[in-house]
């Protein structure tokens, strides 16, 4: 046998020795989200992609679609359930319209004073219990990712409760956020995230609430004269997957991806506070918006007024879940 024939024989033998799936097409995970790539969620999605592709040695390919490239707020959940995408990280307010109203506990104003209180819930038994409630909808919850605590923005200064009266404020689709705005005399307006900048620019709405990273990356500060550093509410995400798809993955791949998600979650939460601090500094440096700091008395007045949202939604969310969160955080109702 000549040398060429020998190499050919060895190559054929090596190919036959490879596992059956060696030449199989990679498993594709389409990961869709509605915010910019350089927000905390956008960065964490890209980090998960990097880890998943590296650790599975190419057996998994994660395609990340930021900024509503595939689906807007109202469309993405149905797309996941139908299997058009495999992974999302929607804000927690998106689950109530799906019929899991307990998630609206995260929308209650002033329910978390800091990240330590928050993580007692998202990384504890209450958070796990909530994710379990998604399974009958064909959805599996993998993790919670922080975005941050929200500020208020408007074209008039919002310091006192009376300043909200008559202001049209954009909110996500959430009965709790609707109650929150009405409790201070504002008029809530539900809009998709991708439509907010134009709505602010044209005066369709007067103001909105967002963590600083969203405010800055969507350039909302360019069309808002004032930003109040209220930290009145939390915006976070649940990373979710199509249940049938996830359970159909090879067991070894699923185990690797679960490890990737654990590490991506730590990354997401670490980067969230840093990015929000930097975004707030950038807003200040731009000179486009004036930053307002509430006095302890002013913040207490906001909390007292907005506590009505807790009372009005207790039975809707579920008194048991609300009380479990109160117990974890030490929240004291007015």
C-alpha cells in the first residue's frame, strides 16, 4: 500500500471512530430580547452565548437578537411558546398578562430597599416557587437577572407627590404599575419599550420610569428635562426557555448549559449596578437632563402615597406571596 492510500485508510478509520453526532448540525438557541446590546441584559445574553458555545465545543450555537430585532414586547412570549425562539429574558412584569399574576409582586413600589433584600427573594425559595408557576404555560424559568432600581423622568421636576398630577407616564403592561401611577395622580400609558423614545419626543407621554442603563442606552435622557433618583421600584428579568425544547436536549448538553446560565447570572447581576452607575454619570455629563435627589422626607411621602398600590393589588397578586416577600425583605406597610 502506498503512502497516499495509507493516509486515506487512516482518515476513513478515524472518521468511523467519531461519535455519531460529530457531524451533526449544532443545536441552535435563538435568544431574543428587546433592549440594546450594551445594557446589562444585552451583555449577559452575549456572555451566555460565549460560554455555551465554548463549553459545548460548538455543539450549541446561540443566536442573540437584541433591540426587538425579532419580536416586540407583546410578541415575544407567544413566539417562545410556539417554539419560534427558544430563549427570552423578559421583564418580570410580562408574566401577569400570561396569567401568572404572582410575578407582579416585583412591581410593587418600594418593596426592595437594596440588592441584598432583593436577592433574598430572587435567589431564595420564593423566587423558585414563582418560576415553577410558569411550567403549565410550556415555559421553564432558569434564572433571574437584575437590571436595577428605577428612576423617574419627565419634562417637569418630580419631587413632591403633587408634581405627578395629570402627567402621562409610560408603563409596562402591569396592573400594579398602573396602580402605582394612579396613586400619585399620574395617568399611566402602556407602550412597548421600542416605542418609548418617540412617544417622549412627540409628547404622546410626558415621562416614564426606567433603570438608568435603559434610560441612557435608549437616549431617553435627550428628550427628558428631569430625572428623579427615586429608586422606587425594581426592574428585573427572568431568563426563560421553551419547556419542550429544553427537556428535549441531550442530558449532557442541558447540564453544561445550566452551568453556563449560573455563571451568566452572576455576571449579569455584577454588571447591572456598575452599568447603571456609569449610565447615570453619563446622563449627568450630557447636560440634557437635570438630576433630582429626593430628601428622606420626600421619598417617605412617595412611599406612603404609593403604598396604595400594595393594598389595591394584594388579593390580585396573592396575599401569601406578598407576605412571604414582606417577611424576606422586612417591608413595613404604612
